[in-house]
């Protein structure tokens, strides 16, 4: 048998392996998501962004997060936004007015693809501001690949699930994140609470940042005040001596909250 014949056989074997791997992937994803999303996952695998998909880390109304492996067996998280949900209708206000997404459309697929790109860009911006968030890796349509927060397939718990030994220290760290996000990132998380913070290696890690807005957003001040209120509420329940919402807002922004901002209802 010639070398060329051997190479041709090897190529056919490799193609068959890829096909079998693609079919296995489709079986995992199609049980939850549509065919188009399944094909995007396969495309990520063929690009070498991810090599293997594992278990579902978390489920939500807007998205599911899966544990997967990337090159060199690196643990990654793959967030897949649902393309058949009404939840995104209330999220238009977080995108409108953002100069980074001037050309987005309100059609379901177009908006969800924009929402995924927005989280990817927000993660990058937060990393640059030295705020601890998952490292963004790649985004394709309604799929975001990022750093897996955890080790050996053991996902880090949410902050609310942890009994903190030093809650005062964690409170201070989160306030530092809020300040860096505002001063360096020029943005606001807009949905910060104990439900959107992981705790790993004795450190809080901010997650779910798709709704984060730039400071020139018309509701940025209100969103910041709400974030502050949520963090203060939670740590007050842990008997941490917190600043008042007004004091913390002024500490971060160098100006007191306006009566309109303070009048919002939680």
C-alpha cells in the first residue's frame, strides 16, 4: 500500500471520528436547545475552542451554563442563551443607548446574539478594570465561552450558599470591585446581589454581567444605587457594619444620590 493510500485512509478515519463526535454533541445539546444552536456548538468544537462538553452547571430562564474542556484539557464554562424565551423583552433597556451596540435589532435572534456579545464585551472591560470576573474566551451567536470558576468539575458556590468566616473582608472586597468598576471601567453592574457573585479560593467573583451598562446610560445612577442597596442588605443580614446606601454611593461617585435616585423602590 502506498503512502498516499495510507494518508487517504487516515483522513477518512479522522473525518468519521469528527462526525461521531459531532453526533454525540448534538444528542447532548438538542435535548435542551434548538438545532441551530446545536450546530453553533459543533462549530466551536471544530474550531478547537472546546473539545468536550460535560454536565450542566446551572439552569436559568435566560441561559444554561455547561462545564466543558478546551485545549490542553482546560476547564471552561459554556453559557448558552435560550432563543425561545420572553425574558429578553425586559432587557432592551440595558442595550438601548449603548454606543457599542448601535445597530442591534429587536428581533429575538438578533437581540439574543447582541446580548451574548454584550456580556463578552462587559467581561473584557471588567477584567481590564481589575475586577475579578470569569475570563472571557470566545463568543459565537448565542453562545459564550469563558473561564470555569471551580476545580476538577466542582463549580464554585454562590456567595449566598457560603458561610463566610470573614464577611467584613468580603464586603470590603466587593465595595472595591464596585469602585473599580465605576472609576476604571466607567460602568455599573446593574444587577449585583448575592445571587450574582461566586465565592472561590476565599475571593468573591462577579458573574452574570450581560446587563451591565456604561456610565452614560440614562439609568446608570439608579442601577448603581440598587446594586449598593442589594449588597448592603445582604451583608447587614450577616451582621456586618455597613455604610448607608447614601454614604457608599457618595464614596464611589464623589457626589450624593439625587432625590430621584433615592426615590426608587426595591
